[in-house]
């Protein structure tokens, strides 16, 4: 973009900067959410809850499926890009 375009868009700089920050925060949140170590830790906690009787088998199965889906999506994302190393 040329100098004139930059000058004309200068009043929107805070908005563009905010959008960039929001994008970075979202990207980091997704990285943590789909991180295999995070998902495995949640699976371990889930097993502990089942053994302690805090949740029933049906709830365990439902939440375990969700976590395994996250683990699979995270693995696919890592295989597709090297951003999460």
C-alpha cells in the first residue's frame, strides 16, 4: 500500500492493531486447546473423576469422545503445519 493509502487509513490503526492482537490471542488459545499434552491431562482428570464416582459412565464416554476428537484435530493440524512446534 502506498504512502497516501497509509495516511488515509491512519485513523483506523487502533482498530487494525486490535484485530491483530485478537487474532494472536485466538491463535494461542486454539494452540493450547488442541495441544496433545493438554488433552491428555484432561483425559487423565476425566478418568480420575470416573474412578472417584464424580461422573457416571455415560458422562465419561461423552466427554472422552469430545477430548479424543480434540486430540485428533490437534494431530491433524500439527501434521498439516509446523506452527505448533
